C-alpha cells in the first residue's frame, strides 16, 4: 500500500452515495475529524476523504503558510497545492475513487486550498463547495474549468473575507468556465444553518443533474 502524503480519515461510500466522494478540508486549527458530520449531512452515503493540514501555525494545523491574515505565502501555497493534488490522486488509486465524482468541501483555510487546487489542477475536482473562501492567487492564464460546478457561501459581515473578495473569486472561476452559485449568509465568518441548508439544496441538484 502506497504511503499517503497527509494524515487523514477515510469513510467508504455506501450505495446511496452514488459513487460520490467529498474531499473535506478543515479551517485553521481544525483536524481530519472536524467536517465528517458536515459531509454526512451534505451527501449521505458519499465516501468521505478528510486530510489534516500539515502546516502548523502556533500549533494549529493549516493547509499552507500565511504571512498575515489573508496574506498567503505563495511559495508554500504552491508546494502544498502540489502535495494536495498528489494526495487526491494517490488516495483515489488506493481507495478506488473516481476523480470525476470528487467534490471538495472546504471551510476558510480549507476552502482556500480547495480553490488553489481547482485553479492549478482543474481536472482533479468535479465540483467544489467553498465556505468563506478567498482568492488564493490570480491564475495566469486561466485554467479550463468548464466541467466544474462551484458553490460559494460567504458572510455579508465577514471580517476576514470581504464581499469584494468573494465576488473576485466568483469572477475568476467564471472566467475559467465554471458554473458558480453564491449563497450570502447574513452574518460573519462562522457558518449558519442557512449555509448548510443552501449547500444541501445545491449538492442535491448537482447530483440530480449528473
Ligand atoms: C487563510 O489563511 O486561509 C484565511 O485567512 C482563512 C483563515 O484560515 O482564517
């Protein structure tokens, strides 16, 4: 068995999951167990693949280094994005998962590594649900994301992610050909029940259309 790059949890899918895998990516200070309940709620029966970020900031796991809040270490981001892509490919082989059914679900720092993977390795993910995501970098030239469906959930009063940042990310993804839906939560960086309800409705529709 191949050595996988990230410490992680894997929950095999059930027939009701229709072969879908959710790649669960936690926020700063989280772990590989954090988003398992969210994954089970969003897509019951889907396989769940949940890595733990390898970068530590004052002991808190993250998926890449930052220089300040919202200011990313681009060299480390690229390195960690490459490592995540290798993890997705190796875990897919090991657990028999299909990349055309892989949906990233990321919160905050986890959403930021997910969008970095989307922009650098567009073919690895079929869809992404990004909660409180920022622009990881400006891709040049734009990748081809015409196959990708993306759900963004942003907070109108998020002190970490400004509304203009969410709109800029949506614009970058749309310019790459992705179909983007944005849910606006009437609050800040923390998730609300309305975020989860909107995400559930969105993924049910995505599943029905595949
Ligand atoms: C990040 O560093 O990815 C963002 O600032 C979100 C966070 O982790 O707080």
